[in-house]
């Protein structure tokens, strides 16, 4: 599994988006990341105001299941 993108890169992408320096597709090309990464990052930032890496849904569900079966 590849390493997660740095907080610095995430912040630069969000700042460029806020400054309207291009479309999401153009920003993906500019920062050499996937379009889906930019889309998820912007959506998460709009929802939470943060650029931190969000826990994946699958991880959250598997942890919740494991903790229920242990109890």
C-alpha cells in the first residue's frame, strides 16, 4: 500500500482550489495526484474544515465489528 500524501501537499491542493487556480482535474494534473484524491480532499475539507487524512469507511466498519464481537 502506498504511503498517504503529506499534510503539506493536501494543504497546497486545498489552497489552490480556494484560490480558483484551476478545476479539480487541472489541480490533479498540476500536483500529480488522482482526480478522485482531489475530489475526496475537497469534499472532506468542505465538510470538516480539515485537510487531515480521513479514516476509511471500511476501516471504521471493521473496527466497529471487531469491538462488538469482543464485548
